C-alpha cells in the first residue's frame, strides 16, 4: 500500500479510528505544538517529539511520514484556535447586523487568541515565507473565511458592493492590529487610541 506523498513514494500512514489511536495521535500533535512553540520547527526532531508525547519514535511514523506532516497538522490546530471566534461569530449572525458590537468583539478575540498562542504564531508565520505548503494553509484559510462570511451576510439579507473585498480588507486590518499589539509593542503607540481608529474604520466600511 503506497501513495504519492509530496514529491515521492511514501508508505501509507494509519488514519486513527479507535479512541486510543486518536488519543495517541493527539498526544503527538500536542507535544509537537509545545516543542515548536518553545524551540522553533527546525530545532526539534521526531525523537524529542516522541519523548514529550511519551511514545516511541516508531509510533510517530505509524501516524506521520515525517516531521513536515506533523507540522502541517499542528498548523491546522493553530488556525482553529486563532479563528474559532470568527467562526462562532459567523454562525450566529442575524440581520440587521450590529457591526459596532461585531467588530469590537472580533478585535478583542483576535488579540486574545494571538496572545494565547504568541510563540507558535511567530514560528509558523516565519515558515510561511519560505515553505509553500505552510503558506498555502494560511492562504486557504483566508479564502475560506472571506467566502463563507460573505455568503452568510448575503444569506441573512445584508447588501453592499464589493462584499468579499471589504471582508478581506477588514481581515487584514484586524490581523495587522493584533500583530501590533501582541508582537510589535511599539512604545510610542497608544494602542487604545489605535484600536478605536481601527474599529471606526471597519465599522464605517460596512455601515
């Protein structure tokens, strides 16, 4: 049983079905998430991940072909954590949309999740500039959020021109502000004042 895997022929890895197998895979991913956060991707090997997870290196290769496969699953976990508030917000939208409350909520939750995942964020975003698979994960997420939110707003009766473009622009502004607050931390910037500027800009965009 073999399949093509990222440019080569690799043995199939098991897709866990049993509760115990799922738990084992999750332990491996949790260990990798912690280690990548602490030391970076390139400074961690599968032996260290196995030790942190409490399994043998051989067990890891029963679930993953290599460290890169582990990384890609770790990215999925990270992205779910970061964008869970936006998904919840999208699911609960009703018309008329209170964009003032909505945008303030998105700003505060985006900052909160970025702070909670500060170390892994820096590791993964540094990789996105050099690794096409990592970059694709982030680009795909941006597309999915933009399209799904646009569809939801249209579905509940909200109408405006260039809706997808406005959403995509807003996402980038929110990310920029979160990065400023959590990672850049410029001493000459009043971030409370900046948050009001960002919120007013985005509220005006959708009203």
